[in-house]
């Protein structure tokens, strides 16, 4: 450092960079030592232990800090989120959802927050399902502290997770950011109760943008904490949740011991190229707006409308509100 400062052409900028590098290396050393000391796992993006679902996210983290005995590359995962101010109805429904999902043996994913989140974790533990808590706080700081006991209990079969290293600052923006990990880990996401604005709706919007199966529990029109769920359903960003078969049907899940449900084979024999393109797109994407179909497969709207009408007459596709179409086979 002393020699570098005497070199005439080595500017202040480079010296600053060298100081920053030194500081970063020191911080990395501190993090590694703390993780080793406390038993935190560091899962890098390139590791086989990094969750494949999160790896598929364009905006996912490159490193995760975890603690627990669970598997992040599980077979089935259901995210359950909702308001921090859960009503007795919301708590009861959360427990009922998890009890009903037990035969399908999913991992339950949530955010360890007050309200629906903590109810989901506790209900999962009660019925013996593994659960993953994605925190917005650093891995060494359980927040809220009142949930420390649950955080410790879930590590026996599940995982406590954060993208924030031990010793990091806890800032409000971390909590909305962690919602993308909850959405990414979930094969299906259920919003139990939510006001018109809040973290649960952010998670639902993200899950919807990831093409995940999003469900919302419909609620009382006079309840503030049903407004968000009802709006998601109204805007067709979530399907109505009525029971576990909704998720099982959407994801082709079968119960252990049952014959495995397989996606029906799409018969393209005798179809022209435009029809094949339409059907394959709908099979891959599910419900899709007509404008997006037109753009994706490069067919003029007039021709596309005619093709879709013919396919609807044949009972192969169905038109939905909002100029959307879905495959029926």
C-alpha cells in the first residue's frame, strides 16, 4: 500500500479500489468464520445444493445461507402466504389447507412473519411436513424474535434460509426482496388472507410472473383482509382455492400409492403448422392472452382468431374472460 501510493501514475481511484478489495476480503473472511462457527451452510449458485427452482429465476440470488436438515431440491413445494394481521378464520383455513395437503407430502414454504406465515410453519410442524422459512433478515438474526422457537424446531426436517450473510444490516427493503425466493421455491402459491396492499400480494404477483400456479382463498366482501385475495381472483392472477385437489389437478400430483397422473398427450396429427404452434404454446404456457399468442408464434390476429374459433368448436381450447385461451386436452 505504501509503495503503491508513491507510484506517480497510480491514481487515487486505483488506491481506493485496492482499499475496497482489502475491506471486502476481510468481510468475506469474517462471514466464512462466522458460518463455520455457527454451522450455517453457504450454498453458491454453482453448487448442487443450491435450489434448482431458484437457479431458474433470472432475478434470483447467487448465494444462500441456510441452517437445517431439509432438502432444497424437494419433489413438491407449496408456498403459503398472507397478512401479518391474520384473523381467526385465516388461521383456521391455513391449518386446514396444510392438513388437507398432507397426503401429497409437499414441503411448506413461507416467510416466518407474523400472521399467516408463522401459522403455516407451525401447522406444517404439527402434521409432520417439512417447512422452509425464507427470512428477510440475516441468517444469524431470527426476525421476529418471538418466532425463534419455531425457527429452531423447523430445522430438524426443514430449513431456515436467507440471502443475507451473518452480520449484514437488516433493512426494510430486504423483506419484499425475499418474496421472490418464496415464489421461486413454490410449485404452487396459496394466498390465504391479504389486504389490498402488502407483501403477500407482492409474492403472488412475482409467482404469477414466474408462471407458477397461484391460488387465493376467497373471503368475505366486508373483510379488509379478503380484499387482496378477491382482487387476485377478479384479475385472473389467481385461481380460487377450494381444496387440495385444485393444486393436485393443476400440477398433476397423485397421492402416494395412487397411480401417477400424467399429462395427456397432445395429438397434432393432421394439424396445420399454425394450429400446431397454437396448441404447443397453450400446452406449455397454460392460459394465455390472444395478443401474446399472436406475438409469440407470429400469426396475425385475424388468422389467429379464426384458428382459435375452429379449435374451440372442436372442444380443444376454451376462451376465457380477458381475451385468454386455454387448452382443454
